[in-house]
C-alpha cells in the first residue's frame, strides 16, 4: 500500500488537492488504517464504492474505507471468465458470448437487488448493509428534521 494513499487513484487525488494539509493528513491516516485489514483488493473496492456513493470529500472517503464490509464485491474479469467457461460447457455458441449480459447475470447469481458497475476499478458491487450512512447524508437528515 502506498505511503500516501491519497495519490492511489484520481478521485482521491482530486479530493486531496482541495483539502487542507491537516485534513489530508488525517484522511490519509484513517484510510490507511481502514484498508490495512482489507487485503490486496481494498484500494479497488474503495475506488468502486467512492464512485457508487458519489463521494465528494475526504471525510466521506475515510468513512467509506472504514465501512467496506457494508458492500459485496465481484471482480468483473474473474466473473466474466468463469461465466464464459460455464456457458461454453453448457453448449452456448462462442459467438453468442459477446451478446451476453454479464452484469445482470452477476446480479442474479449473487442475489444483488441492485448492482453497480465500476469499470475503473473492475468491480461489480452492491450495498448489503443500509445502516451505514455517509456523514453528508447524516447532516442532511439532521437539517431536515423528523419526517411527519
């Protein structure tokens, strides 16, 4: 994992560019700590979820990094290769594979009600725990007050 995690991919770089040095240092430490237990795919997963959640602050990026367990991830390349092999073994003509809807099939086979495709990260993802909210959504809920 890079020492400066905020340079890992463009969206983090852009957020770091507009943050104060203190905010950037704090977010860098928080994201590094959260990703330490995520294994080699942690950065790709963070990138995919930041895209999905329309992350627009380092505070949100750090919160997402700490809550990656609220999402399920499927590597697109591995899934497509396994699906192609499965379809060919069932007699599907190889020429038909270019027309196959891998995203929908991933949603069906992984029991995702909704699926997001992050082409940049090469991951299909689905939020599996709705109890996690980004700080910006919590602030909006507090400003709006209780729903009558």
